[in-house]
C-alpha cells in the first residue's frame, strides 16, 4: 500500500486536463482549488474502489469487474453515473473487440505470407536441386 497519503493522489496533470475540459474557455482555477479537486477525486476513487471490492469479496472473487463498480455506484447513491458508465463500458468493449479482431486478421495475414514464403522457398529448393542434378549429369557426360 502507499507509504504516505499523498501517494494515493491522482496525477496533477490528469486532474488539470479534466478540469480544463470541464470549464468554459477563459476560466482560470487557482492552485488551491486544483489541489482540493485532486484530493476530492482521489478520495472518491478510493471510496468507489473500496465499495466495489466489497462486492467482489461477497462474490468470493479477488478481481474487481465492471459489475462491481456499477453496483458500487448504486450503493454510493450515484445512480446518475450508472447510465454514462454503461455507455462508456460498451464503447470500450467494442474498441477492444475491434483491436482483438484486427490483431487476429493481422496474424492470419502474417501466417498467409509465411506460408507463401515457405512455398516459394520450397520451389526455389526444388529448382536448385534440379540444377544440381543437371550440373552433375553434364559433368558425367
């Protein structure tokens, strides 16, 4: 676990980017406010993780899954986040499925190329053997 409470804070760069995206252009935020938001976000993540972990423990699992997080949001009375989280989860799963299929296609293409190279090498080997036989026959004659 973390040695100091500060070790549990989210990265400042990430928090700053999220804040800038949430605020209208031209609005500034003080360093103190950014720090307070960072701490609050870190506490929220830790609390949500703890609640999700409770659901995993109840399910006799050591791995948290998306269902645990969604159940934790409901238990924490953050129902308004459940629908957007489900949508984001679906988008993430589609992207992962697409990446997996792309890797699968790339692997199949690579295997086809390897197979065609092997066939070309076999043909080259056969030609070389024929040429050697022809050379041997010419030497014998």
